[in-house]
C-alpha cells in the first residue's frame, strides 16, 4: 500500500483529505478450527531457560503458529513471590497438526494434549474480540 493511500484511509488530519475510488483486499484461507493453549511455568519450573529458548526459536516457527510469552508475578505453592512465564498460543489448525511442530521446535515446553483446546475459528474470533486472548475465556474454564 502506498503512503498516499495509507494517509487517505487513516485521515490526513489538519484540513487535508483524500478520496478512495478503489481498494483491493487479499483474502487468506482461514481454517474452520484453531488450537489454543496456555502453559504456565515458574522460575522453579525452569521459566528462565524456556524464555531463552523461546527467543531463539520464535522466528523459526510455522507461519500459522502464534506463540507469545507473558512474564507475570506469581506465587509458589508455599505462597512465596516468584516470576511466572505464561506461554500463550494460537495455531490455525488442529491439535494433531500442532503437536509435531511443538515437539520439533520447542520440546522443552513439554506441551501436553490436555493443555490444548481445539475450537471453531468463529467461536475463538468472537470471544477474542470481546474478551481478549485468554484460553480460559474461550473454553469457559477458570
């Protein structure tokens, strides 16, 4: 998209304007199902090494796999403060397709079948648009 079209869509501001007479969109295939997961690891569970590994492999992952890491304050089982790394993922296909990718690139995360939820894409998109990315919101779990 050219710079002129960008500013016309966005609005030039300060008295300038633009008129669009055509706009082409390139649509992409969207699978009927998506797979999501959230895996939490504390410092005691090796969160530091997992975060370092994530930094090394994130640009090598499949293009339909989104995997982010959130660093949060948490508590150990004894109630002591700790740091948690939450790995949240959205994969544009089924669990059966996701697991070999994760095993090949990020086996250290030890992703289990029960960590994953397969949803209809439309259900995920509508939930995400109103409540955000969190897996619990999409699956009804807390």
